[in-house]
C-alpha cells in the first residue's frame, strides 16, 4: 500500500517543481522586460500545456474566463464614453479643478476613481478612466506615467471602500456567515478604505517625481502639426470668429440661408450650425437649403466692427457669443479647420472662393488666405486665388473628414492637433451615460453576471450607434488581454499540483502560537503573497476559511482576520501582473516591471501597517 501511495505523489511533486520553475522564470523575464510581458505570458501558457502540467483546455481557459471577456467588454464601454464626450467631460472637470498642478491632478484623480470604483469593478473603472487620464495629462502638460499608476492605485483601494466593491470582500463576508458570524455591513470597509486612500494619495503625490522623470511630450504638437490658436494669430482671426444664437421670435427662424443672403447683406459666412436635440446637440453643415430654427447657434466669420455686430443682434433678435483666443481649442471641438495649398494645376487659380463654389462643393468656408508668409486682409471670399496660396478653411469636422482633395486641385497641408480630441458623437452622450448606469446597476444588483452586464452594455452602445464595430475592436487593448489570459493558467497549475494547499497548511503551523498582531500580519502577508501569482478572488477563496479557523484557534474576532484577508487581496501594488488593474496601465504609462516594485513596495508596507493598525483599533 505504501509503494502504491508513493507513486502518485512523485509526479505531483515533479509537476509542482516545474510550475515553480516556470513561475520563477516568468518573474525574471518580467523584471528584465524581455521579451514583452504578453509574449512571456503566452509562452508560459504554452509550456504548461506542453509539459503536461495542465491539460490543453485548462491552459487555454484564460481566453474564455469571464473576467477576461469582461475586461475586453469594458474597453468597448469606455470607448463609447470617449466617443460621446462623457470621459472628456470628466477629464475637463478634473483638469478644471486641478489646473496644471500635478499634485492636485493626482489627488483628484485618485479620489474620483476610488469613489466610482466603490460601486463597480475596479478593472472597469481603470478601463473607463485611462482615456480620461491621458487627455488630462496631455492638456496639463504632465507625463502620462505620472497619472497612470495613481489611477491603478486609486482603483485598487476602491476595493476597500464598500462590501460590493470587489469579489474578495463578498467571499470573506460569505465565509463569515457560513461560520455563524454576522459578516460585514455594506460600509464596514469604509472605515478602513478612507484612511488608506488618504495615505496612498499622500504617498503618490510625494513619489510622483519617480513615476515619470522624463520631460512630457504629451502636450507637444507632433512635428508639422500646428494648433488652432496658432492659426488664429497667423491669419488674424482673433475677434472675428463669433457665435450667434437665434433667439425665439427672431425673423431668421424658419427661413432658408439662401433667402437671408447673409454674406451679401451682412458680410459674414456661416461656418457651422449647432442645433439642439432632445438628447443633446448636433452640428449641421450649412447649405443654401438649410432652414434656421430658434435656438440654433451659428458659428460665423464676422469681419465688421463690433458696433455693426451689436446692431445686427438688436435688429434680428440674435445673441452674440464671442469666441476668445483661449477658447479656440474648445471651439475646435465643434468647428474644424484645415490648411490647404493651391498647386499649379488647380482650376481655382484666378477664381475666388465664391465664384468657384468652394463651400457648395466642400461644405467648408475659406476664412483665411496667406500669400507667401503674409495673410491677406479684407474679404478673402472674393479674393482671386493664385498659385501657391495657402487657404485656411473651416466648417464641421464631418466635412473636414470628408475632404478628399485631388492633389491636382488642392493639397492638404495640415490638420490641427485638436483633431485628435474631437468628440465624434456628442449628441449621444446621454445614451452612453444611460448604458453605463444600466451596466453598473446590473453589476451592483447582481441580477446578471458581471460579464453579461458588460456584454449587454457593448450591444446597447452599438445599437444606439455610440460605437461602431471597427471602433470597438480598436478600443480593446489586446496585449493586455493576452497578458491576463496567459497568466491565468498559473492559478490552475498551482491548485492542481498542491502548491496552494501546502502554503495554507504552512501558514497554520507558522502562526499557531503567535501573538494576535503577529497572526494578523502573517495572514495579511501570505494573502498578499498569493495575490502576486493568482487572482485576488482565488486568493480570498483560499485564505478566508484559513483566516476564520485561525481566529477561532487564537480566540480572535473572526471579522479581524477576515478583514485582513479582504484588505490584503486589494493591496496588489507590487507587480504589474498582481492585478488586471495594474496590467491595464502598463502600456499607457510606459512602465517597466521594476517601476511597480520600486513604487509599490513602500506603498504596500505603508498600507499594510495602516491596515493592521485600523483592524487592531476597530476589532481588538
């Protein structure tokens, strides 16, 4: 019987040695950042199956894991918020409150992320806020790497805020109830999460210099691409571009543009029309047949003195809304601009924009002309065009996007940097917010699994045309998906070879006669150690029963040991693969493996010390 018993154990021990060897090799390659982390993950997934440690179906199970699918779905949900301007408005709020002070940016970003993450998946929060944080960094002139890690830390700490913030909290709560205890209340974690968040914000602000020390390039225009404000000065647009709102009762309401003859009668061109809709507003390209409505906002190029504008508004019941120079970047979200050049073969030579029917053909207005390096003053609409002239055109961004110039007629020289920040579908922002609220509600209520809630959100965003199919595929950060899916087989391998169970048994023997504080510290440390290699959900499943039974042996409050497990499960600051939250910010932040160790280790020790102190004060 003994010989028969020894034989099966030997392969298990060999398999465990193989798994530990592969795990060590993975950590070394991650630390060296060669090859790329997602390649390492796929390589190890292949070796685990090739060496027979796990079956092929289990090695590939990461690609069907609900969390991996959920992450991909939330990337699409985040894209919907970006395309409709919701994420941009959040970024504007943070940037408006914090300005260019990176300390305030970090603090406010972490506060907002932790608050939102208290009621939904921390992974989802990071996926939603990455585009927002990148835009804030670009506008504030802050290196993206200085915000990405605070973003992930804030999201991780959000798991310490409420009972439903992260699965480990619910797992520990359920184990306590099965053992006969009351478990945790909804806000039991808040007593711990708020002080930890404040301490983490203080630490990240102090450590910001080591997050990204290189000069920021996020706010610099790519070479050869100017900004709208630069064009405003070059072509003398300052003070000319205004907005005219058609007030109720205006004689212009209900009339066609060709009937009003605005260029001939009043001397201005309508560049674009912003029209209010029940769920937002749309940008309408002006044409001769366009009928104005009360509430329309006209973006016009007005060349007359201010007194003429005031008289025009008084007589026709209009409201003038000027656009100052510092607002040109914001105005460019609505009115597009591009710089074109007249080649030698163009049929426009010798003709003016009016006689050539430029706006009718392109739905764009010529608002500036440069001959050589000097802008032409006066009415550029009637200025005969010459070889080599540079035209500044303006109109709806849709028309700019459709501008397919024949190089024999017009050459596109530049499109401004602000083009990258244009919101394609601002009128659908309320729909995107409604879909997000539905997804969050489904996740919070548990009516459907989280992955199903995420997929429902994707389908609804597509149905409401907040995202298209190509945009959805582009939105998914595939290297991140492959990294997470490739690392998941390690969890199955450690369970199958007995590595996790051996570690749990060792913990019981280690702390059996230790002091209460030492026991809590050991539970916290072992939980965090497991979290380096397996998911925090699997870690909580393993450690929760151990912690509860350990509390009974040492005559400690079970809630104290349970809270240590829950808090440690969220304290995954040490490596980029400790949590999907960290993996998401590696690319956008341009981080290396050792960046997380260098910044995360002191933070982990700080959070651990504060967590144990708070557990001691609350429960002991």
